[in-house]
């Protein structure tokens, strides 16, 4: 019974601004892919890292922990993290139920 | 754990889901797909289903990453459709159990899984027999 979780990251760099769009489900099986991706991007010292979660279809607290870590790291290291909210309820639930929808640097409220 | 306000219906004809999952990082995703499929024909609201799916993902993730789980162990996911908007879910692994503790507010980046369970499930609990059941 194997159903690989659909997960994809597309990226775009414009000067010192980096945009990564996350498509699919962020959970225990995909978290390392995003963590590695973000580490690589931050190694290039961008001034802004934007994570576009529009097409994120699910996320649980495994993903939330990573985003909170990133938020803390951005403040410590002096770069800007911006999150674009998902259009999927199954991804936004964890933000809403923990209050992270207001605590994390979302560009506009989750839909 | 049980979500939803409804009272249990009679013991006869309770729709039930029971699947075994390998204890690996794919287990939360498979458990979510199973619970979503199980609830497809029910009248559970989309918001309740989103919360239920999240809680199942949290509990199964805990079962996988729990350091005391034997590496080759399996997880059993059981769900019972008790009433219109009430689903009881049991996740059983072969771990040695744990004692739930309140989330430490100073520990800002950890402990969200059980926090969610505590705030969103109507009831939840842990049983220890031959394994751990949440």
C-alpha cells in the first residue's frame, strides 16, 4: 500500500529576493525536502525569503514547527520571511487552531 | 479520540474502518487518506473533517517518531462512525505508552500535536495494554 505524497517546490530568484512555491502535502514524509531546500536558499543570503503556500494542500504541526523555526531564525539573522497563505482549508486548519495565522508573517489572512 | 457533539448510536451497524500501517514516514499520509475516504459518505462537515484529518495526522506522526517504537512495528488505525458528526478514532502502536503533560508555553516550537488534540478533540485519552492506544 504505497501512495507517495505529491510534493513539489518551484523556485524563483529576483536579485536578493527568493520565492519558493510549495505544492502538495507537508508532513513527516516531505518535511526534510523543504528543510533542505530552505537551507540551500538561505545559504545564498537572500534579504527576503517568501514561501508561497497557495497550493499547499495539507499541513500538520510537523510543518508548523519548521515555519516557526524559520520565523525565529529570520529575526535572529536579520532577513525577511513572508508567507503567502494556502487556499486549502486542510492546510490552513493547523495555523488557525494554534493561532499561528496571526503570529507568523502572513501576507494577508489565510483564505 | 472522539470529535463532534453527537451521542453514540446503538452498537449495531456502526460503520467501522480498521487498517494496519507500516510504521514509516508515509503512515500519516496514508492514515489521512483512509480517514478521508471513510468519512466521504458521512455527513461530517468540511470543517470537522479538516480538524479530524489534522488530529489523525498528529497522532500517527507521534506513533512514527516516538523514539520507543520498535523500528519494524506497525500502527493500527481504527475509526468508528458513532453519530452524524461524531467519529471515534483509535491509533495503536507497540510503544510503551506516555503520560500526557500540558504544553509548556516557554517551549514555543514543540508540543503542538497534543495541544491540538487537547483543544480540538471532544474527548481523548491514552491506554496502555500490549501497546499504546491514543
